[in-house]
C-alpha cells in the first residue's frame, strides 16, 4: 500500500491483537511528512480519527468504528554514536519493538533485553512506558520526537518532559491526541549491567551458560512464551488490568486479612498489588463469558476464545472489576485502550 492509499471500510480484526470483529470507515498510513500534514489537516477539519500502531494495546469493542484509523508506518533505525558512557540510537516509530530489541542485542548494545517479545511498535512504547522483568522504557530512553498536529512542527520531548510513571506518560494525558510520536532516542549503557532480580530470571539465564544480553533476551523470551498466550493463536492484549497501587494503610489491612497477598514497594511509599493474584483469589481464573474468558494460566489476561464480541468483553471486564472491588475493596483499571465508539 503506498503512503497515500486509503482503504475504505477496513477490517480491524487483524489490526488488533484481541481480534474482535470491527470495521472502520477508512485506514490511512503515516509513512512520511506529507502523510503527517494530511493527518493534521483532516484533524483541523474535525474529522474523527484514531492513531494505531500494531494494535496490541488497543481493543475495538464496537462492530463499527466511525473514524479514520491512521496507522504509523515510519521506518528506519540509526546509530547516532557513543559518548563513552552510552550508545545513542534513534528508531522510527513504525519499527517493530521486538525486532528493534533483537537488533540492539545482535549489535552488542545491551539494555533492552528484558523488554524482549513485547508486541507492538516503537512509537507506542513511550505511551504507556512499557515495562517487564524489572526494566521500564524510561530507564533506557533519552528523548521522544513527535509531530505536533496543532502547530504542524516537530517537537522533541526530553525524558523528564515525558512524565513517565508505571504504565503512564504525558502521551496519555495533556499530549494525548495532539502528537504523533515519530521516533524514539535510546541511551544504552556502554558498561552493561544485567537486571536479573525478577522472578526466576537469574536461574533461567544461568541455565543458558554465560551472562550476556543475548542470554537474558533468550531467557526472558522463553519465560514469556511459556506464560503468555500468543495473540496469533488466542486473541489477547497482554495484561488486561494495571496492577493497582494502594497506600500503606490499605496494604497493611489487606495483608492482615490475606497474609499471602502478593505486593511490591511502589513510588512515593505506596504499595503495588498483583492484580492477577487478586483476580485468581476471586475464583475467576479460566472463567468464560460468551466468547471471551479469563486466561486459564494467568488471571490478569483476558482472551478472545474465537467468537468473542465487544459486548462479551465489556461484561467480563465489569464482572472482574466488581468481583475484585467486592472482595478486596480495590479498583483495578483496564490497561489497554478500549475503543467504544
Ligand atoms: P497500539 O495498541 O497500536 O497503540 C497503543 C496506544 O498508543 C494507542 O493509544 C495509540 O493511539 C497510541 N500510539 C500508537 N502509536 C503512536 C504514535 N506513534 N504516537 C502517538 N501515539 C501512538 N506491555 C508492557 O508494558 N509490558 C509487557 O510485558 C507487555 N506484554 C504484552 C504481551 C502481549 C501478548 C500483548 C498482546 C501485549 C503486551 N503489552 C505489554 C502491551 C503492548 O504490547 C504495549 O503497550 C505496546 O507498546 C503497544 O504497542 P502497539 O504498537 O501495539 O500499540
Ligand atoms: N499471579 C497469581 N495468579 C495469576 C497471575 C499472577 O497469583 O493468575 C501472581 C504471580 O504468582 C506473581 C504475581 O501475581 O506472584 C505477578 O505475576 P507476573 O509475574 O506474571 O506479572 P504480572 O503482574 O501479572 C506484570 C506486567 C506484565 C509484565 C510482567 C513481567 C502489568 C499490568 N503487567 O504482569 O506486562 O510482562 O509483570 O514484568 O504490570 C502488560 O503490561 O501487558 C504485561 C504483560
């Protein structure tokens, strides 16, 4: 498809990993500056729009999406140089995330290996500050480049300006809808420091032999493949809920009542709870509602059993949320972007 090609009445089922049936009015690609300007003009004309990467954190819950879907397709990776402390790289937004991680590790630049096998594209990675196995994107990023749809100019966000937090950034708040992320700059340490503290990562790496970024990538990939359903086989969006963060008093009260409560220290003296554990304790693991269900091996993941509809999913989400709220008095919020109109 060339950059300016428009596809009308487009099937969205293969364009998001949860794979619910949905169609959009049209699909356009954002592959160059002319496309970005066309997007800005359409937005000024008040045309409804949706920005999409690889659809692994987006769920289309209605059969008809009355909007133009703009899919990011900016490509290219560049080594900017080394200042003795960091290797500096720039990666365009449409590049696949996991292929980018593989590329850095193959080139001998460690730092992104714990984030291996996360689906999606590079441009979406700062939006929710992707994280896994003890590393978050914010630990490895130096800047985010974005096209300002209001002013029609490129702008660079420093790391601080991105306001990264757990599954959060400025791109989910004031910057949401105004900027298209065009590229991400990474700063990867010349002196590689492995991060092995999460779960049994250290043991899995040592089973592979030498301690290297490649073996960490392999160990993380193996753990993820065992634990998470492959969206090509069973539609899903990864963790469907964020792990809730509560204050110390609430956490202590819960620990008194449930001594096995899984919890971790979070920023500002707060406590993060494992939503998967909370959901499992409600007896919901493996539960099916219509064509969707709670994954039988990991309760934080909701899955499309093949015939799922947006209605089924929204009902299940509500059921899971109210069960956790009733039993623990904790609100769990969806992680993916639920498109409801
Ligand atoms: P999309 O779903 O296409 O978009 C997500 C959001 O970003 C949307 O709001 C969209 O409008 C916006 N967006 C996309 N591109 C741009 C851009 N260029 N500029 C501005 N906004 C943009 N996440 C984790 O953090 N850790 C995990 O371990 C993890 N594991 C997962 C495992 C599975 C099996 C799946 C299916 C998902 C997992 N996820 C995980 C969630 C998901 O992979 C990430 O959120 C990923 O970054 C989404 O990328 P995407 O291109 O698919 O985004
Ligand atoms: N748990 C249960 N029952 C379950 C699922 C989990 O008891 O059914 C317990 C586990 O035993 C463990 C704890 O909950 O003690 C945490 O589980 P896990 O290590 O599987 O991690 P998670 O909290 O479910 C988070 C991220 C994942 C990320 C992994 C690894 C969120 C919302 N999810 O999952 O990210 O890959 O940690 O770092 O923070 C995603 O965001 O889509 C995603 C997959």
